[in-house]
C-alpha cells in the first residue's frame, strides 16, 4: 500500500513538474515575443526618422532589422495581429525605400510580402504596381493599380497618374516594335514570302549556270 501511495505521489509530482515547465516555456516565449516587438517597433521609428531626413539607405537598414526580428514570430502566418500589423508596415516601408533607390526588383519583393499578409493593402499594391511598371511588367502593374482604385477610389489622382505613365510606356513599346518589324511589313510581304522569294532566286540562278 505504501508503495502504491509513493507511486501516486511521484506521478502527481511529475505531472505538476511537466505543467510548470510548459508554463515557464510559454512565459519565456511571451517575453521573447514582447521584447522582439518592442525592438522591431524601435527599428521602425528610427527608420522613419532617417527616411524623413533623406537617409534612405539608413532607413532601409533599420526597417530590415525590424523585419528580421519579427520573421520568426510569424512562421507560416501564425503570428498574432500585432506582429502581423508591424510586419506589414515594415514590408511596405522597405518597398517605399527600395523604390526611392530605384531597386525595383527588391521593391516588388517587399511589397509582395506585404500583400501576402494583407491582400487589401493599398499602399503595398500601389508600390508594387509602380515598381512593376518601372520593370516593364505592364500587365501586372495595371492589375495592381486597378485593384488599388477598386479598394480606395480616393486615390484616383495618384493611380490615374501611374496609369497614364503606363499607357505612354505601352505606346512607346508599340512604336519600337513597329520600327523593329516595320521593314518586313512595309514591303507588303512577310518573312515567309521573303524566304520563298530567295529560294526561287537561288533555284533560277542554278538553272542559268547549267
């Protein structure tokens, strides 16, 4: 009987110890999460101040630092709303800074990360649309800008300016294509008929030589 009582006591002690360890681990994680949020928020604010002073590179470095501190807290979208909101701001800020530096590919990447967090983020969609236009990806740019206008009609002036620039770019590319291929079509034929004509001329030349 005494042995059974001892075993029961040990079992309860082990269970209590296990629960205590879980609680301690959860407390430690919460402390780590809170510390990371506070530090990332400070990085964001420092980056904002640097950007206002014209130090875009320094601002981007601070925003990237903040983002790295939060990435581990949102694995596969498991972060809490506060973490996701701060990550969203950092990604859109990085996209803004990269655009200012004319690093369009990086701007698209950061804006896309923001859109993964919130598909309705007009800032991220607008900045990605603008960067895509600069990269010459006009169809994707137009899709993003059109979505911005659908989500927030108050941004009509900004979106209209980008869409007008996009249409101008489309026309310029069409003109370049006309110049590039115009010689073929201006002769009233095609590449195929030109090749057929060349073959016939070679055949006739051979017959004359015989």
